[in-house]
């Protein structure tokens, strides 16, 4: 039962994280990963099939979000560096 409770808690936390704004969401996803997958494997989750599918959906949705967030952040950093370089000349 302990593993099941841990799994449900992880799913509920991921659902909550998914509702956050971009920068908060990115930071929360890193924390979620460290807490629930840092020492565990995805195979350690003990969920009903419907909950497992929801976890899978959120997991891949948030991987895509993090990739896009990284690209956007890198682009913003490049623009800031260009602006800083322009202002220093």
C-alpha cells in the first residue's frame, strides 16, 4: 500500500505542476523528477491503468514543454546578449 500511496502522490503532484506558469512549471518539474525518479524507476509506480496512462500523458507532455522552454530560454538569452553587446558599443 505504501508504494501505491507514493505513486498516487507523485501523480497528483505532477497534475498540480502541470497547471503552473512556465518558469514555475519548469522548476517544479525538475524538483518532481528529483523526488520521484531520482532514486526510483518508472517501473516502481503502482497505479491503475487509467492513472498510469494519465501519468504517461503528463510525463511526455512535460518533456515536450521542457524542450520548448529550453529553446525559448536559449533564444531569450541570445537576444539579451546581442542587446548587451549593442549597448556596450
